[in-house]
C-alpha cells in the first residue's frame, strides 16, 4: 500500500520564527530530540507512544512523528547536494522497515516528508537491512542514483526505533556524510525547513507500491548474495563445490527468526537452492518472542530447537538467530564431541568467518604464496577495535595483516574501502565483538553470509585440491589434526585459543558519570600507570606479560603508541599487552556506546585460562570506576 502525507498545516501558531501545530510543547519536542542518539550506525530512540522500552504499542508520539518527518526532509536536501544532476522526477529514495510495532507509523511520517520534498519514493515494507541495501545498490549499476532510509533500531529493545541512511553503494552513509546529514537535520529541526513536519502523516494517495517494490528488493538481494558467497566471475567453481559437497554430506540448518525482517527474506530459498535442509521457528513477521539482541540468552531457544531438529534429522548441525533488522546474527552448533547443541560466542563466530573467507581466497587463487610461504597477493582483514586478537593469529597464518577501526559498521566499511584504494584485497571485514560478518562486495553485516562461511568450510572438501579446512590446517601449522571426516566441532577446536569478555555480559557494561570521555581517559591513564608499576611483576610471572602499548580508534583511524590516553576522546581506547614471544597476547578496551546509554569494556586474553580474562576485566572495571569518581 502506498503512503503519502498532506503536510499543509490546518491550524498553527507562530513563536520565535517557527510554526508549531496546536498541542505541541516546544520543550517536550526539544527533550525528545535530546533523547535521540544520532550516530553513523543509525539514529535511535524510544518511539513507542507510551514511552516504554519494551512496549509493543504500534503508535508513535507526535514528537517522534515530527522528528521522522524532519529526517525525511533533511535526507531529501542531502541527496540533492550529493548528486550533480537530479532526475526531473526528483531524488529516488527506497524506504523500508523491520518488524517493530512502530515501524509503519515511523515510515509513514518519513515517506510523507520525502514526497512533500519532491522525492520519488519506493516503499518496500518489511525488508531486511541487507536486502534494502542490495536493492539500492542495484540502481547504481543501472546508472540511476538512489538513496535509502531504513526504519529500524537494530538490536535495541522492541520499544525503540530509528533510522538508517545510505546511498546506492550498498552500505550506510560514511561517518563524514552521516555527520553532514545530522547537521542538516538539526537545521531543519531548528526551523529552517520548508514544511510543517508535525502534520506529516500517512494518507491514501499512493506514491509507491510496496508489493512490487518488495519483490524487486527480494530479487536484487537473492542475486547479490550469490555474488557475495560464490564470486561474480562465475569461474571460481565455489558454488559447484558446495553443491557437490552437500550432496555427499547433507546439511541441515535451523533458524530462530524471532519475528524479524528475515521472516520475509531470501534465507529459505537461497539455502534450499544449495541442497540445505532448512528449519525455522518464530517465522511469522512481528512474532518477537525474546530479546532482540542475538547474544547470550537470546540464543537459547534456537539451541533447544537445534537439539530437537538434530534428533529428527542428524544432518541438522547448525543454527542461527538474527536481530530484528536482519543484519546481525550469531550461531549455535551441534557439538558431536559433547553430544549436545551449544551456543558459540560472538568472537568465535567471526573468527570462523575469517578462517573460511581467507581460505576461500586461497582456494580460488586470489591469495597465493611464494616458495617461502610468503603471500604474493596483497590482502587484508578490517575489523572493529574490540575484535579479539584471535583474528590476528588467524590472519598471521595466511600472512595477511589486520587493520582496526572504531566500533561501528560505517567505520569498518570506510576502513576497508580505503584499504582497497591502497591495493589490498579485503574480502572479509566486520565487527568481531558482536559476530557481525561483512563479506565483500557486501558493505553490511549479514547473518546469511556468516552461515555461508560455515557451509563453505563444511562442504568444500578435498578433491583435485585441498578443501578450505585442510588449507587452514596446513597454513596454521596444524596439518596433523586434519582428517577427511572432520566435523564442525573439529573446525572450532582448531581456532586459536582466546578468552574474551562477551558484549552481552554484565561485566562488559558500566554506567559512568563523566560526560567528557577524553577527561575520563586522561584520569584512567594516571591510574593505569600507577597500577602497572604495582602489578607488572605479577603479570609477568603469572601470564608472561612483559610490556604494553596504547592505541586510539577514532572513526576509520587507528593511532598506535599514543602517549595521552585522552586523545581517544569518545572513540575506542585499547591497551595491548606484550607477551613473552614479543607480540600482543592480551588487551583491555573501553568505549562509550554511540547507540546505547552504556560504557562498554572488554578484556581479551590468549590461552584457555579464564582466570586471566577475569583478572583483566575486574582490573579494568576498578580502574575506570576510580577514574569516574575523580573530580
């Protein structure tokens, strides 16, 4: 059904140069705007009309309607500034939403403002984030410039909602462009816009047909996912190797969709097309049964579902859970050694994706080596700053460097694009801290790409040349553990051993009073230097720690060896601890979330001794708490 709004005010009053409709409190509007988080990863707030974080109310407040409409107006102006020649029909904007109850109401306000601003709007309705981005990307190849607005709050609680913005390059706006859009939005909210945003509301006149648009988005995503998983040249033989491998060793996959936008996406068709048996639960759009964030306890229903399905079909050994917009997902597996289904940690999930996709490059010949084992090809991995050092160990086996950016999908994607301009092949990138896999040429996290990485490891086995897992074993010095009948549990056991604080655990989050995070980190530095002198001998004796180095992460920029911790500002600060062999063996990390009101911390320790990680994270929390108490 189409959406259009009449933005001409019926009754208004004038104050301080801005028109407001009746019953609008300027103070409440300003307070609602202040409570919104505007970051490159998305704009978010509690949209539910009753103000509840866990509310399932479908309506949004007048104030969020004003904000959503202002965002549409600002994006329309932003598009005109970014395109030299705007089509006569106006900028094309693709609009979609996830399955949150407030999605349609927010999309209605956005669409009305876009139409009033002269945009051509194509509304896809419920669509997964990677799907709408693949659809937007298809217009670039058709030579038609397009942008998208996606209504979602990603993994935030169900009463939240928000907006993501992008162009036709397949990802969200870069941090620099996102900042410019936010400035334009604030100018519109300050009264410089040309429409009365409060009266923007859905009406009956169609500006788009969501059914046809949804079909086009679905098809674009299906085609693009094939390109991502197998390669665009069609000559690598990856797909045929997967199909042949699955015919020989059948595989079943279980999904807990949790009522997400992926309920209406390509998952079933794509995986079934490879010969995968597919089982789903909570697969009705909007049937959100548990926490949206796909970590920790949210994976338990899928774990139990996988156990049930494995009993019925022993080939069913892998399960996944996406978040509401379908751009993140984590895994559960059947562990044949433990004879039960178990949950994988997010860092393990991303490590497996890295192993698979780097081995993919070797298998296809895109990453090759000389007689001394040195890479002849220039390849790299791009990750966010709290990603475990486990990834560095995996990349080292492939003779590939790892580059880090500040937390945020847009930052990691920007880093990878810069590396490609410098001549690197960057097939695998993402946010290891949350398990988010991005496989080039995609520019967005996608749980289907994560699942495909595991399928490739399991299905592409030895024939005329070694399979992916065999390549990994050889390159990582573990040739002795490889057997032709390897299992998923065996693949996981071959990962470098690290213990890392999970992002969904209580230990990973703090509430702090200090508003200026640069000041907080300067205070922390004094405490850390004092504590280091007191602890360095015990750290050396117990854990082999011999030194440290501090690094700051701001956007796509990594600065190693900083002498002033406060220079990290609101970005990430990471302390790398040197091990007895000379390289980093452990790390401490901190950063205030840009999308939630929490201060995140992490410890990462090589080996299997959980006491090492426990000692580090408790030490980190105490030092930050002390820094936060200083005046």
